[in-house]
C-alpha cells in the first residue's frame, strides 16, 4: 500500500517521518484548506496513492480530547463553509452548493484509534482558528461530539475524493479549542504524540484491504 501523508508545516512532517513506515510519503502542503487541497491534488496527479492522511497538531474540544491526546476523525467537516443567516448558520448542503463533510473509512479509522488510544470523532476544518469560548461553544453545539479543530483536513479530503482515494485525518492535541492561552499550549508534547501514533500504524495498515 502506498500512503501519502499531508502536513501543514515542517515540524509536523518531521514528527511523522521519525516513525514513518515504508511506503509512506510525507508532504508539507501548507497552512489552510486551500493550500492543503492544492498540494494534495498535485501529489495525487503524479503518483497513484492508495490512502491519503491529513496529519498534524490541532486544538481539542474538552472533555473529548484533552491536551496531549490523539484524535482520529470519524468525519472530516468544513465547519465554516456556509453562510450566516438571521436563523443561524447554514452549511453548503443546506445552501444547495455541495458537501461540507467527508467520511473516512470507518473500519480503518476505528482500528487506528484503538491502536493509538485516540479519541474517534469529528474533526472540524476551519480557516480561522477559534479564539473565544463563545465560538468554541457554538462549534461544539453545531457539531455534536466534535473532538478536534484544525485547518487542513477538509482540503486534503476534498482533493482525495476527486481522485477516488480514501482519506483519513489524525490530530495530536496541542491546545484546547477556545481562548488563545499560548502559555498552556503543549506543542512539543503533541508532536511527540504524533510520532508515537505513526509508529503504531504499520500493522494496522497492513491488515487493511482497502475496503471499509
């Protein structure tokens, strides 16, 4: 199996490659869904991959995903792709414009969560990182069970879907979603957790036959 892992920045790439099994290519795609989608689409046009993984650090929704923990996405959601209205937020499905979520292979996702001790739940893709308690509460209410927030997953998954390639998202939690208290961030711990997670993936990937 040939796997493409897409990270946003070099530090995430380095954390993944420290434990990367054979057959896995790691790409720095850039920050945000647009950069991630463009980089992923370019890579998939060059090489026929069997699986694409969006990986890196992100914010965790308490109490589902505390700082230092791992999250494997059950859904990859474009959480701010839609419209504000007087009656509340409408996603693109409600607007009739397309889709705002991708479903990773369920059996593989659960197997990775079990192998790594990760939470298994929705991961939200945003273009503007949450910085207030009110915004965190709004997102949690709109997406029940949300586990983490990051900036690239939906872009990676959208590019993969256009090529018919399954996509996953794995996040290590460096901070809580909400007010931006940099003194409480644990980026080093999160990067270490990401390395540990990828070190446990080879037997799970080997046992997956490409079907959900």
